[in-house]
C-alpha cells in the first residue's frame, strides 16, 4: 500500500514565489517515490498589511497531476479547525509543514495539534526560517507555539539548523540542502532568451532575480554597478527581475544618483514561472548581494541553468556556492561585489565555472531529498 503524504503550505492558486514552486516540485518528487500526495494550501495567506506585492494569486494554470485542496485562512481560526480535522481524519503517514514566518505560527501550530490527535501521522516541518529576516514583537512565542507542535524538522541551511536547536534541542532534525529548481524548463541559447525578453544579445548581462526587499541588498549591487571596476566593463548591463516588496522610490533615486539608467533593465513585475528560464539563460552571472539570508532558491535555479554566481558571505548562501569553483563568495559590500564581477569578466573563467556547476549540482537531487525526509520521519516518536 502506498504511503500517504500531505504537504501543508503555499501552492497554486497562490503565487507564493519560490515556496509554492518548491512545494509543488516536492509533491511531484514524493509521487515519483511511489507516494500518494496532497497539498493543503491557503485560501488567504496574508492580510493586506503583511503583503506588499500586487496580488497573492497567480493567473497561471494549475500544475498537472497534483491534488491541491484550498482550506486555510491564516486569520480565521475556524478554517484552522477545518483543515486540522480534515488532515487528522485522512491519517496520512507523513505531514510536511512549511514554516517561514512567525505570523503563521498560530494557524499552522493549531492545525498540527489537531492532526496529532490521530496518534498516527508523523509531523515534520521544513523550517525555511526560525528567526525571521524582518523581526517583530512576539516572534519568539509564535515560533515556539508552532515548533512545539511538530515531531521533527528539516532545515535547508546550517544557519537555520543552529537557530532551530536553540528552540528545540531534543527533537530530531536534519539539514538537507535545497534541491534543484528543475521545473522551469530546459536551458535555451542566450540569443533565444534575449529574443524572448526583447534584449540585445550583444550585451553581457548580470541578473538580480526575486522579490525586492531590503535584506536582499539590491542597493549594494547598484552601488557595485557604479564602482570603477565595473564601469570599465562597457558592454555590461544589469537585469533586475522581480517585484518590489517595499517602497520602490529609494531605489529609483539611487539609480538616478549613480547615473545607472543606461546600464539597467528593470522588469519589476512578478515574473511568472514560464518566463524564468529566459532571464537565467540571458544572463552570464547571477548576483545575490544579500545583507543576511538563510538560504535562497535563486541559487538552485542558477544551478539548474549552469549559471555562475556571486553570493555574499551570509547565512547559508556560501554553503552551496564553493568559492572559486562555481562562483564567488564575497562580503556584503559594494566594492567586494564589484571586484567579483570584474574578475568574472576579465579572467575568462566563465566556461570553467559553468563546467564545474554541471558536476557539482548532481548532489541536489529531489530523490535524495525525499528519501532523507522519510529517513528523518522514521526517527521521530508519534
């Protein structure tokens, strides 16, 4: 009899960014391992004051072959009870929660407590963050409420694992590196990608990809673009692809102050999954100039498309990008970022780095990930 898995977290019809994409790809991986899988997702994920984007919902079609049940309203306790009762009665062998924000602690913690009443289902949480990027009063008790409802934990970086063990030192956990985002299609030529995006293929392109928030350091990258080391690379432009999740005006002011208008391509709407490959395949180098981080799915999209990276030495980013082998690990400072960009284009190592990536990325398979999740589940006590 097939083992049954329920994943609780963002999924279609939510946009959800990388988290919804991760959950849907993980569901396919469990199915490929012979499991029966369902995702229980949100009817309302964020109240408006916590969601700075334009829309929480996607216009893209639902993923083929996945069962997705829309049940949870993050601010409606009645929906928590209904979701918890539904999953409890299903008696899945494994429930995998996604936890990333203390605000979700009451909803997800209550659902998990209701599920535990069946005294059968193993409950694991993939804890993207334990200590949030943007701290608010009450974060710690909300996080403790959720973590105490689970049997065990998966972290995607060593940094989060250390945070987790301060909250739950006794429960089993496993550090499992973020698997590849291999669901954005096959690579295409730079010329084809540029044609799809309306870009001139004669230029070299850097890529900043993802939601724009203060901790992601886009301002550091803009300052690096104005550094003399980068200014001498006359054929270079930066593509910023992602929606502003905070006030855009300070960034536009910085662009004008640094006189970067002619060196930037701003695509600051939400990027649908169907367009992701165009941006990565048009780029020579992916830059993640984060001020602080736990892990980033952008890294694993870059790996999928064999793109070298510049990442900053914060959180778990450097765990996945060996310096000098598949990219550069630098301090979160404009001059250091600029030096890495300059070295990439002046050293002629692009082909070598891309070749190393094609070998290194084999360790990030989804089959390994779900196998390790099951191994962790077998260690927990219900």
